[in-house]
C-alpha cells in the first residue's frame, strides 16, 4: 500500500468530493469528511491499516472547476502540507458547457483545463510523496452521448498528465462500467453526476485499488 505511517492524505475536488464536508476543514469530528467517497476511503484505510494512523482531509468545494482549484491551491493544498494529494476535477468544467451553453464565461475549454491541471500537479509534485489523479465522469453508459463523449476527452487529459508526471491514475469512468451494465444511470445518480452511496462506493474502491490497498 502506497500510503505510509502518519501520512496526511488531502483530497480536493468539486461537489462529488465535498459531499457536505465540514467547514472550514473537513476532518476530525463525526461527519466532518462528508457523506461521500472521501469518508469511505478514510474508513477503509483506518480499519484495515489502523497501525498507520492515516489522516484524511477533505477540501472539496461544490461547483468548482479546475480554475477554482487554482485560486485556492495555496491555502487548500500547499499550506496543508499533504504527504499524498488526490485530485478529482473536471465535471463542472464540462457540465457548464451543456447546462449553461450561453454563459460562456463559466466554461473551461479542454486546453485551459489541461494547462491548469498540469501546472497545479507540477507545482505540487516536489513537496509530496505522491499524487492521485482521478478522472471526471458522467454516469451514462452510451459513449456517443454528447456530454459523456466530452467527459471522456477530459478524462484522457487526466490520463496524459498522470503518465507524464508519474502520478497515480484512477479511471473513474471505467470503474462505473460494470455497475452500468446492470443498472440504469438514475439508480446511481439522479442527474448522472452526483452519486448515491453505490456510486460513492465505486469511487472509493477505484481509489483504494489504485493505491495498492488490500481489504483485510
């Protein structure tokens, strides 16, 4: 398992990461990590590896794009001095292009997305043990769907950056595929973006597999 004793894991992203986490910092007290995959990751890490005393911090913020992450990167990542950093961002970068097509100032085109995410990873890499990059996703089994197709393109950007920077890569879209073979998307997420407990378990398991976690 990649995480070691007393490591601090900071997890940053949008509403899927936020998931009603505590303010100002999501850690410590009951429910502080939110109701999503971050809480599940922390629970598994500290039940299977209690001797490691891993500390998880949730700094997800609803509605964020990669540009919002850049604005708060110093306070919400660098100042926290993580040992490991997990980033899952891009859903809103894509979604705003579909649900608000005329409000172009909220859109983040793919070139800006790639440039900004790469900049943040390269800025942070020297000060951490490792970075986990999780793709954005759209809970839609049809790869020809317009938003799913666009989301996959942004996911390929994440894969490219992970490979180029030696980061751990998590393909969340692929992780949903087995479940989507059996269930209609609305069973997992009413809007195909914000998952229920099943969807968050998919995300947590994908993250844990990527870091070499062993269920005990």
